[in-house]
C-alpha cells in the first residue's frame, strides 16, 4: 500500500509527470530579475544624460567630503588625478546648456557655490541646480572656498557675462596661471567688481599683478598669501592702473 505524503509537504506536478515536493506555507521562489525603484536592471540598458549628471553630482559631493581627511603621499596623486577629471571642460555641454549652467555644474562639482542674479540663496547642491530657459539664471557671485577648481577648468568662465564677485579661499590648486587667465577674460574685465583671495598658498606677486586688467574692479582683498612678498610694489601697480580700487592687504 502506498504511504501517504506528510501533511507538511505538498505535491507540485511538473510537465514530465514527476512530482516536486514543496513545504506548505513556503512561498514559491521569486524571479531573480533585479529591480530598482520600478526600473529593471537590464544589461546594456540606456541611461539618460540627466541620470548621469545626477549620479556624477552625488559622487563628486561625497568625494569632496573625503578630501578633508589627512593626505598621504599616494592619496595626493589620486586627488590630483580626480580633480583634473572634475575640472575637465566639456565644450559640447557648454554649447548645449549655455555657459552659466555649464559653469555652475563645474563649480559645484568641484565643491564651490554660486549665486544667481535676483536670488539671495547660494546654490551648493549639484543635484538641485535650477532648471529653465538658458538665459534665466546668470551667475552673479562665486564662492570657491575649499574647492578644487584649477586652471584647466577656467575655460568654463569664458562665456560668463555678469559675474560681479569672486571669492577664492583655501584653494590648493589656484596658482598664478589661474589669476592670469581671469585677467584675460574680456567679459570678466567688464563685469567683475569685487574679489577676495585668501589662504591660497600657490599665489605669488605675479598672479596678483595680472588682476590689474580687471578694469572695473572696485574692491580687492588679499589675505594670508605667503607667496606675495612685494606689498609696496603691488600698491603702486594698482594705484597706477586702477586708481578707484579699494585694496585691502592682510599680509605678513
């Protein structure tokens, strides 16, 4: 006589006539197809440019936070390489979204902040940059405190027409070449009114003197710049080239 099956085991018929035992109450095995937020992870699936931009923004913000950790000899080379990636200029992107949007993405990607004309709030979150017509948001001020902006990224600023203030504070990659590049940008020569350079150890007299080409500059603060040593010469140069400039020196 055939022995009865256990009450805890059910029989599932298969196509080949055999039976497969399955414990009662145990759910059937689910498909192994992975899903995230309603979107399947299909190999080779297309990712939109907006998703790529948002992901890159999140990654860059997290990495910028790690830069505050103590440096080792090896990590210095790594951060140097990574910062060069953050500063790389995408000229197609500039043509597509306009210079102000592209420059905003570059600055926030590197840990800086921007403020637009008509707004009081500083934009610091890469993933919350405002969207709208290309001509709607014009950068008025840039705060690059503790950022990793460097000379290779300064082409982003070439098309900016309404920047009035720039603050460079504790910028390890700002050198004389960066300030010389700023002084050569025709649109900045017309629009820039205020500038602060603080605790940028790679800046020397050569870079500061290059700012004399910013012909509408009204205020210039120089503080904690060990590479700037000829204060009297700087005063004389700016007095001659920019007589209406308020030059404030906090140098040793």
